[in-house]
C-alpha cells in the first residue's frame, strides 16, 4: 500500500531529525577529539601556520620553531602575554562575557568595535580555524575555546599559545623568538624582553623590536606596568 501524503511527510521529518542528531553528535565528537589530541600531543603543524605557508604576506620566509614545555618558558613571558592579551585569563572559562559586553557597549557609544577574544580563543583560532570575521567562525571558536579550557586547562592552553603564536615572519613560538631577537633561551627572558615580545603580537609582520621604535617601547612600557599590577601571583591562579 502506498504511503499517504501525511505518512510521507512524517517519514521525511523523522529522517531529517535523525540526520540532525547524527550531525550534532558528529560535530561534538570531532571537536572533543581535536581538543583531546592537542591536550596531550604537541601539534607539529596548525591551521595558522598552514595558512601562512599557502598565502605568505611576503615570499621566501624562513620558518623557525622550537617547542618548549611551559616550565622552560620564563614566568615573565607567561605573565607578559596575559597582561597584554587577556588579563582575565585566570578567571573566565575560555570565553569572557564581560569583555564581550564591554566591547558591545563601546560600539553602541559610537566607538570602533574592538576585539574581545580571550587568549583561549586566540589559541583555538590559530590551532584549528581559518581567518574570517564571520559569526559562524566566531561561534565555532567560542565552542572550541570552552572545550579547551575545560579539557586542557589554563596551563596547557598557555603552553600551546606560547608555542604556536607568531612573533614575526616565520617565527613561531617563544622558543624561536627568544633566540632570534635576544640570542638566549626563553627561560632566561627578562621582564623587559618579555614585554617587547608581547608587544609584537598584534601585528607580527609589521612591528619590529630590533631595535624597537618609540611606539614599540611605549607598548612595552604599558605591558610592563600591567605585569607589575597583576603580579606573579597571577600565574599561581592557573589550574
């Protein structure tokens, strides 16, 4: 007996609902698997490095990278990126609603919309995602940031960030940056050197610190002030 139109519609709805459930489950399993992998394995490549290799702003760039455990990175360097990039890093859960709300308030007041990405969001963007300002990408970024904070924790997130972030053309991670700019291991970076490296991060292909311009010295001065205000106790808050 042929299915009635009403029965056919019901079957289609049932198939669609099953498909949606499987899609949601697959996305959850895939994202959790991705985060679990980088929690326990140091990634040899990541999305942002691949993007730079395919579409470099400048040709013939020598790539430098040296992975370091967090224990071999100067505490001043750890504090510097928190001070410059995300001072509420110890307190939020990967996404910072307060920073987002403040950015939206500034926008409503007529100011330019500023970024509200946490250090965790920057880490997952560099690890997994493509460069875009779309709401879809930001939504995926927020979801992965929540997962990374929950599964990997603050210290591993900070370790990942410091090892994959770009400090100049082809210079990935603080290990390579410390050797390139200061000819020393990252464990021996001073507070001033750490502040100068952190000052590069918003625009690593344009900002220079060898020697630093007046503008870069001003940025580093501000970061050092923030570091003193936060204090080394901030690092003890990281779980």
